[in-house]
């Protein structure tokens, strides 16, 4: 209304230079940190001190850098899981449940095969189990969409609840998974022959990180160079045209949900066999949801996902030092993440508009 | 004899709990119905409910009363509705993405406040919403115990069903809302701003979601993680399964609420069914209901489509 009086109007901009995009994303993140800082101040902390502590905690010494990369690992997986689904405009938010499904199938296979397989084979089984567990859960949501037209976003949410409740059931009973040596809802410690190998001496960074980076490159290549990737992107940009081109949309949805779920499941097996070495209800610290933020900040680019995951991994890792040094609770990172997402979303949306003078007014 | 009395008491207990548990589902679903009729799919309902939950907690934490907390939750719901409207109506962000963002925003704040609540040494006692017994009716045996010894918000939720149905079907503004979702151009040619109608409907949906969340917090004294436990999503499913028709939505609500009431009531008894199985039933039912709800005849034609004049 006001703009009209000033003879201005808002128009859509088609192409935005990538440099401007990068600058806007960085500005968005800065704005998010500014608001988060204000939030920290409101809850009685010193924002500058808190952010400095996060940085020291994340990058202060080589071992902390390795820990940061370790925290980034599940985010790369769940981020990639989101990228591949969102590229096709399949709005899956089942990454959290798929992560647990991956962890659960991997652990089941570990219990079956641990006595009979050597370490390399056992590791292979566990890794594949993670992919398969998450993948099958993703496939279920895809099938429900293809067969019954159940919205993916809703079915994946419901499946998240169903899977985590199932895990609760298994972990709270000594008859099933609850460890003999524990009264907490968690399994016994996994035998060392199934632990993911460590990359550097004396650090916790495990081979999952390398697998994650490998997958990021693979997903990038698949999206860019293969017929499947082409169909996927086509569906994302114009679903109706895709249908007319003779592409089997239902099959595409199911395959995509299987791969997306599988990637999220890999995060689960990585956390269980690389970090926790048991299954418990806190295997994921909200990695499924953070993965969605990672993917959206990365503009759904698989390679950028690696960098953004390291950024968020650094915040997660650094928050531990922040908590001990400043007394601010580590869960403040969830607030920071949420603000980053919102800032990115708004700056992206604003990016596609521009104010200009009305050409022929009056 | 004694056994029979006990059984009857349990059944009455379950049915009264069904009515109570229906409250947040119904509040959320009726708000969603109005928003969807205007053409805006509020996928952030779950998140808005979470905001409602911790607004009540936060208000109590800083020394306010539950009533102020409930009003605060409505205000926060309205602001979130405004945020969603800004994103989807004016910036034309994909409605799913925008709703998703509000959910993630809520998950972030919720995690923070839950842990803050656990970490703080002073336990916050939230003053519970009192039961409001309806004179005469509450004295009727069985029926009175089930329906008329509930909280104020429960009565409000059920009264709002016919009120909203009447409002959408019979009033001028209600018709504008429905046209905005069916044929926005027609609304525009009548000189009414489609965007403004949608904005108001979305904000109303936000207020109802905030209220639903506030109810959850005002009937339990402790702030627990996952207090909403997917109720926002169930509310969205209720709209779909009820085919956008208020009466059918109430039936769907009762179904979900009954299963949750079973879980709440039966876990205090020694029964053969594991607690987790009871816990998971509403979600399984929701999946089945969605798979079977193939009739979407009353779905607004322009649901999820942003309006622009060109």
C-alpha cells in the first residue's frame, strides 16, 4: 500500500548472482547469531563470551577439530537424506526416525552376526544394515504415498513416533535389548570388533566421516550426471510435466525415499558403532531435524552440505565448552539452529524480490 | 458386585478422559480447518502447539498465573500465525517448507526450555486449570461425570465446533474465507483482499493452536519433553480424515482421543498389553485413517496455492 504511493512496486527477480546469494546467506547467519546472542543475554549470559567459548571448544586444538568433524558426520548423512528428497519436492521429515531405524537394524544384525563374522565383514554388515534399516522405513512412507496417496510429510512424522516408541519398548525390558549390566534404557556395550575404526590416534573421529564425505560426492554426481538424478530434478521443478514425459512418478518417489531413508540410517549406524557403542534413546541429539536445517542452508547442494555440517557440528561440539565455562545450557544450540533456519528462509525469500519504480504510473 | 462397580468406574474414567484429551486436538483441528478453507495449509501446527506449551510454563516461571499463561499462549500463537502468513502469503515460500521451519523453530525452543526446566533447582508448579462443573447437568449420573465436569477450555472447544461451522457456512466473512480457498479471483473481483482474508484465517489458526498447547500445560503440573507428542499432526490428520466437515472431524477426534485415553487410564492397571503398544496406537490408527481417507471431495481447491493477480 505504502509502496504504491511512492510509485514503487515489488517484482520477482529471476536470476540472482551466486555471489549475492553467498553474501545474503552469510548475512542471514550473522543475523541469526545476533538474535541468539540477544536471547542468551535475556537468559542472563554474556553472548560474546558464549560465542568465543563455542569457537574455542570447536577449533581450539587438533583434537577438538576432530571432535567437530565427528559431530558433523551424522549431520552430513541426514543433510544428504534431506537434499535428495527435497530436490524432488518430496517433503520428508522422517530423517530422525530413519536414523533410529538404521541404528536398530544395524544393531539387530550385529547381534546375529557378531559371533560368526570377522571384523571387516562384520563392519560391512553393520554399515549396510544401517542403510537398509533407514531405507526400508523411507520406502514404507514412499509406498504409502504411491499406493494410498498419504502425504509424505505426515506419514514420516507418524513413523518417527512409531519407530522411537518401538525402540523404547525394546530398551525398557531385560527380555529384549536392555543391557544386563545396566538399569538405564540402553543395550550392553558393543564388542570392540564391531566399533568403527578411528581415523587419528587418541581422537574419536571414526571412519563414518570418510564414508559421509564419499556419499556427499556420490550424491552430487548422481544428481548431476545420471538419468535418475535428471528425473529427480525434473520432478522437483515440474511434477506435472514429469508425469507426461512417461516417467513413473510413483517408482521415482519410492526409490528416492529408499535412498533418502538409507542415508539417514547411515547416520544411525555411525552413531551407534562409532560414537556411543550401544543403543540408547539419545543416539540422535536431534540430528534428523538439524539435517533438514543443514540441507536448507546448503541450498540443497550435496557438496555444500559437508561445509554446513561442519559449521553446525562445530556449534554442537563447542557448546560443551561453553556450558562448562559460562554456565549457559548446551541446548541453546537448538535455539541458534532454529534462528539460522528462519534467517536463511527469510533472506532467501527476500532475495527473489526487488523493489523498483513503477514503469508507467498514473 | 464390587467388581462391576469398579469396572463401571473405569469405563466412566476412560470416557471422561476421552472428552478431556479431545480438547487440544479439537482446538487445533478447528483452527486448521479455518486456515485451510482460506487456502493456507498450516503445517506448523505441531510447532505452534509446542510454543503454546512452553509459553504457559515460561509465564509461570517468571511469576505469572496460568490464566495469563493461556492468554500469552494465544498471543504467541497469533504471532506465529502472522509469521507463517508473512512467509507463505507475501513471500510465497512453499507452505510445507514454511510450516516445517516453524516446527523446527519450536523443537529448538522446546529442547532449550525443557532442559532449562530440568536444570533449574526451583521446581515450577503450574497452577492447574480447575474443573468447572456445569450446574444441574454435572449432577446427572454417568453423563454428568463424563461430559460436564471438565475444564473451561474443553467446553470452549466443543462449543466452537458448531460456532465455526455456522461462521464458515452462514456469515459473510466466513464465505469470503471459503471463497479465498476455492476461487480467490472471485473474492478479489468483489473488492476484498484475498491476502488479508488468508492472513486473518491463518492468525486464527495460530491462536487456536496456541490455545491447544496451553491446555496441555495447564492440566499437567510438570513440564515434560514431547508434551505435544504429535497432537498437532493428529489435528491436521483429523481435518483430512474428516473431509473438512466439522461433524466428521469431531468423530475422528473422539477416535484418537479414546485411544489416548485408554493408554492414560490403562497404564495404571496391570494389563497384558505393553505400555508402548498403547502409546503407539493413535499413530498407527492415523496412518491407517490417512490411507483409507481417499475421499477428499471437500478439500479447498486452491489449498496451498499462493494468490497473485497476474
